[in-house]
C-alpha cells in the first residue's frame, strides 16, 4: 500500500510540474475587427488571403493547408515557405476580382489592406462577402488610428508599432484555435526585434536625415515617400534616425525639389518583383537619382549611400523587423554611425 501511495504521489507531482495547456478557442467566437463585429461558429476551413504580408503570417501560423488562394504580391515569399507557396493558387499578382475570390468558396477572406476589402474596396466591400456568408478579417495595422477614405494609401494618425502585428497574430491564432503557435511566433518576433535594436545600440543613426522611396508612377515625377507615422518611420525611430517627411499620409507623393531641401544622408530604395509603376525597378530608381540635375547633388547620391530594402519590410508586416536590421547594417557600412 505504501508503494502504491508513493507511486500516486509521484504521478500527481509530475502532473503539477507539467507545462500549462493553453485554453482552446471557445466557439462561437466574436471579435471586433476594424470597427465591425465578426463571429466565427467554428475555425475557418478555407481562406483566400489578399496581401503578401497577410499570407506570410498565415504561413507562419502553420495554416498553409487552409489557404485556397492568394493575391497581391510584390516580391518573393519568405524562403522557408517557398515550397508551400508553390502549391497555392495565385489569383492575381495585384488586385484579384471579386468573382475570382468567391469562386474559391472560402469561409474567410483575410486582407492586409482596407483598400482591397473595405468601404471602398477594390476587390469587394465587407458586406458583399457577408451577404454570401463569407467572413472577412482585416489587418489591424491598416485600420487602427488610420483613415483609408481618400482612395490612396491612407492617413496614419499615430506611429505604427509592431504591437499591431502582434495583435493580428494573436487574433488569427485565436480564430483558428492555434494559440500556442501564435504565442510562439509573437515571442520569436519580439526577441528578434529586441536583438535588432540592441545590436545597434552603439551605432545610433544620430538623427541622420533618411528617406524611404517605394516607387513612382512616373520616373521623373513625384515619388511615393514614407510618411512620418508609417512602418519605415518606426524603423527610423528604432535606430534614432530622422524621417525627412512630416506628413501623416502613409505614402505621400513628394517632389524631389522638396526632398532636396532636406538633403538626406541615406536613401532607402524598395526592391520588388512587381512592375506596376514606372519606378518599381530599383535600377531605374538609381539611374534617375544619379542623372537628374536635382537629385544627383544630394549627399546620399554623391556618396552612393543607397540601402536596398525588400518592399515588404517597408509595409506593416512581420518583415518590418528585417527592415531595422537592414538599415542598421547600411548605416554601419557607410561609416555614418561613428
């Protein structure tokens, strides 16, 4: 009897030492997403993902098998998901049609940007999907403290932070009942962010004037430059550098004469596979900068202080942390951190 009691005591002790199990999602689940109540009776089984950043988060949560189609890509998928991505239907590189999305018979449409699925959605309005019994989810990073009613990239009233991406991951992991995966991903990203910032603590940007150039509709025309509250602005804050743009627009069109007045020390150029606008190609960007009579006199151009950055790192995504690392390394390589 004593041996039995001892065995039982040891067993219960092991149970007490076991790692706590995360509570499963209780359905129906209702969340508030970008101002709307969305109810899930069960975990979605079929998703159409609109936006590369959204798709890569779904990949990171291990939800590849649930993705029926994707759209809106600006560059290659994260390398670790290349094989998985090759098996998923690409509805369009840019904006898909409403018909192509609903044709996949999804029970969830997840969008990175409100201009695709929203009040003025180029793909469709949320109520259009709801009328067909299809739930929608929008990235909080594109609606919290952000106004998207002008038909452009929107106006951001507060500085973007990675907390919005962590919120997105947490909400999606709850919707799909994969909370353990979501918590692990958030912990990993937070550590990477902390490590990236710590790695440059002795190499601060020291208020260096820096400009982020995404693209331009016309090579010789105004440029889409990162606004003061955008994801690139968050990158600049992390390393102590200064944005030359002070407007709240996410990606305002800015003339090079105006940029020349700030005389940036570094120009960050978006790299992408997309060829939607004239200046999507980074080689086109550099050719313009080095030959235009105004831009060729900028300190950044004369010293060839160009930092090439994946376009997705300039969007509010899990890759924004990559952007911190990329710019910090660029500043170090130019000797500007001394």
